C-alpha cells in the first residue's frame, strides 16, 4: 500500500510534488488543487504501464481523488511501475477542510 500524506503537510510541501488528480472529469466541478494534473485513474494506470509518463519518474508524485480510495489505488500502481508516489490522505475533501 502506498504511503499517505496529510493535507496540512502537503500544503507546506506542495512545490516538492507533481500532484495528479485521478477523479473523473465531472468531479472537477467541485474544485481541484491548484496546478494539479488531471489524469483519471484508468488513464494514470495505463500511462504508467505503457511508459507514457516516464518524465515523471524522477519526481515525487502525490495522487488524490475525492475521498482517498482511488488516489490510493493510483499511487499503488505508480509505485509498482517504479514511480515515487504517495497519496493524499482523505482525498480532495480533506484538502478543502484543512
């Protein structure tokens, strides 16, 4: 299982990470973390497996979804493919409430 980061900590270290939003397009209406990259879960996994995001391998990645479940799956899959990835504990809902 991928490591988690609390929203308070991520807000302090935001510039150290490439932040990937793995929610579906219709979920973005509720807002997003500024400068995050939108890459829905299935696409993020396919991109990693097909070596289409190799430029991110030397960066620290933080994934997030609405509540944390899909973000955790995304981070796990990225780690399996050799990426340095963690997930935002509690997802975007925790980001809004910290």
